[in-house]
C-alpha cells in the first residue's frame, strides 16, 4: 500500500525543497552538457589560442599581429605561430591576431613580445584591416614627440616583418613606419626588420627573417623561456570541425546581405549591364560593367573611390575540385571552429549550411600556387606513401629547389597539384582550414562619376587570360567572372574609400595619366567635371594622357573622350598607340613632347598630377618623364628636378592609384 500523499499548499516546505533540488539539478545538467553537442546556426567566432581574459599570466607569451590585403601576411603569421608552438611547446602562449581585432591601447603596453607582420597596400598605405591601428599608433608617436605622453612601451620587445613590392615607390612603407613608431614609443627591437619583396621571393625573405628571429629568441631566453625538448612541441594542422547535413538542407547565403560599407559587410548588388569594350579585331577583352546599388539607399560612393567585390570560381573549376575531393557537389555541411575535431588558428567559418558547390565557388582559392604549409597538409592525408614523401619534400627546406622547379616556375595551381597527387583527399575541415586559402576580394577603381551616376557603380575591367608554363589556360577569377555575368545577376560588393580625388577647388588644373584600364577613375573625373559644367560651374584646365595598343582594337570609350573635349570637360586629349607603328609610342613620350604645356600648367596654384595603372613599368616611366619635364622646362639639374617632383608629392599634388 502506497503512503498517502498530502496535497501541498502554496507555501508547502516539501514542495519548495523539491523544486529547489530540481532547479539545481537542471542547472548542473545544462552547465555540464558538452558545448559541442549544442547546435547553432550562427557563424562561429574566430578560434584563438586564448584571449586576454583567460590568459595564463604565469606563462611567457608572444602576440603575432597581422595587417593583410591578399592573405599573405595572415598566412605567414599562422605559419610563424605554428613554428613558435613547435619550438616552445605548451609552456609559452602564442596568439595570432588580426590587427583589426586587437585592443592596442589597452593591451600593447602590457605585452612582453609582439611581432608585427604588416603589408603595404597601394601608394604606401596600410591595408584595410590595419588602417585604424596604423592611424592610432601614428597619433601616439605624435603625442610622445610633442611631450603630451611619455615613452610608455619601454618594457615591450617587438619584431617587424613588412610585406611589399619593390616595384612600388613606397616599398614596405608601413613596415618601416611600424619600426620607427615602436622605437619612438620606447619599445626594444628583438631583431632586424624584415622586408619581404613580392616581386622576387617573399617566402624566402620571410624564412630568412624567421631564422634571425629564432636566433635572437635563443639569445634572450628570458622572453619566451627555454625551447621545449625535441618532439614535445605542438604541431597541429588547422582544421574545422565538419557537421555533415542531410541532402536538401536549406542553405544559407554565402554572404549575408549587408550595408556594402566594408569587406565584412558586402551588399548583394544587381548587375545591370555588361559590355565588351574592345573591337572584334582585338585578341584581348575588356568589359564595362554597371552595378546597380539603388536597392541600398545608404550605400554611396564618391568619385575616385574603389569598389570591392567577391567573385566566384567558374562551374568547371568547381566541378573539378569536387571530383578531387571525392564528394558530390550537392554535399551539404557546416563548419565549426570550436569543439572536438577543430584545431589550429582558424578564420571564422563561412555561413552554413552550405553546399559544396557554393563553398568551392566563393571560398576556395584553388588557381593560385599552393604554399608549403598546404603541401604538408596534403601529405598528411595522402594514402600513397610515395606521394606523401614527395609532398613533404616539396614543403621542406631540403626540397626548395624542387618546389621552385615544380611549382613556382611553372605557376602550378593548387588544383593541378592535387591532380598530380590523387591519393591526397583531405577532409573538408582540413581542406578549408589548411589547404585552400579564402578567395580574397578584388578591387577596382570606380569608372563612373557619383554626380552623374549616384546609384550605379561602373567598372572597367581587363579580362585576364594567360597560358601558364604547364599549358594550363589561366582565367582571372574576378575578371572572367565579370565577363560571364549577365544583366540581373547579383554580386557581393562594397565601397572602399580612396584619397584619389579631384581638387576641392574646381578651378585647379589637373593632369591625368592613365593608359588602358588606368583610364577608369579619370572617366569618373571627366563625368564629374561634365556635371559641374552642366550646372554652369566654372572648371579649370584638364589634360588627359591616354594610351592603348591600336585605335582599331582597344581604344576604349573613344566616343566619350571626344565628347568630353567638345564639351570642355577635357581641355586636351593626348593618345599614345603603342602597337600602331614601327616605333612604340607611350604616354610618357607624349608628356615629354608636350613638356612646355605640362610645365606651364604645373606652375599654376595647386595644379595636380594623377597617375593610374601599372606600377611596375608605366608609373615609373611617367615619374621619370615628370622629372625630365621639370629639368628641361624648369632649367634644373637632375637632382633638383627629382627634389621638385618629391615636393609635388609631399604637398599633396601628385596622386597615384597604381597596382
């Protein structure tokens, strides 16, 4: 016989105790439940070795901060982080951080050792993700130099590796400025500054700097402690945890529809027009693309700005890669940067659920050459021992010559390498974590004027199509994607602000030099001036030096330029045709032959020179031509003319948008 139960009243002590026990038990269950079993549709946070809040202060630590535009500085940072973990083991905290996410004002004075891997972008500018930090530290230096603040980093050690290209005038300007800034704030360098040259072998430059860095660390064991015993350091490949989902799972957008204000928040804009600009006689292609941004009222641009876009791999490339991975295109999955199975320094996973076809289209750079860390990851999953051994050799210091011959000289792509080592079939987590870099956004100078086309962004894009030494036809990811687009297609875009602007005073004379697609921003300038003329405003002189190969092949926007001269939006137009006759004719030749007129304009108050296009050859030739004009027309020596042109730039009257 069961005992009788008493119906509890509203204040029964028995039920109160029972409820409390049940509540505590429930809380304990929720607390102890493994986090990896909780499913979420939110994008996972970036995986880090630790955060400042949970950092073990008893451990020596090193922070690696990177400023990147194309992903190279980020790749080097993660590679360096892994090397340091292997060297020092769990006794040292190593953290790799996107400098955009680093709270410098609070954290930098407390660092023991901080390493900066900083790329220089454009005409000596910081990368987008480093712009705020760069501005902050420059202001800090100014405060110290003016006596507003003391040198407050005297207990901090630092190292700098700059990434740039010697073809640019301001080679590694950001890395050099980082070194002088840290020194001005009182920090102590751990080793020499490294200068990586992308025009030569930037990987070799980085390896040499790392050798110097490790030697300096060995000489100062107080910074990071003693190296771990051989074989005890961690050596973990970055890999996401993969959640395979049922076929037909509702897919997320690869990019949430955002404001279009930054690379982190692109807007899905509609392409309204795609037009071929070259004639049928040309063996090349250049497309004019119009992108409708009227669906996002707050998205605005200024004449001279850049548009960034996320292009996609072709369907043929996507299909080949899915075959190499041994998975159907419709495979549905979600990546996680945390939980069992996730390891290493990982970027925030792209949105999920996602089909493999979409992930390969938007998030896998498979047409660039693989780097050595990717080869090691492929070796780890190769089932053929000979293939694994060969991949490890290519990734090793001993295999440098083989890497150069097989990959670097041949411009062999990741896709081709995987085809050459078919037993290496990585998991999706390893492929997206360690092997295939993310496709970086592409940037184009906007070729429309905001006054004339406020709700439409125009792009003038030369379509890249090259034959590689292996015989592979390489189609540029972004340019060929734009060429394939049809009106009505959508593309994720965002606006990148630029300082490449017309003078505020509309009377100021301007000289523009831009061959080929270097004409793009000047088309916007001309449209801006045309709008001013139509509003009955007065404009100063504007001279354009444009160049192409042949009038009958690639004289882009010819009718528009002629109309601009007719309306007064252009005062003078000089066109150089480099392949029309027996002697090659370039824009710099026209500058020199019209030197007297150029010099006369430059003597007017505030007159500005603008150059857009190829940095490797054209921009240098134009620079030399400008010095030549100053020397011949200004009766100067060569050194005096160089100094005069430098003052022109220092005063904000010589602008470059070069690549």
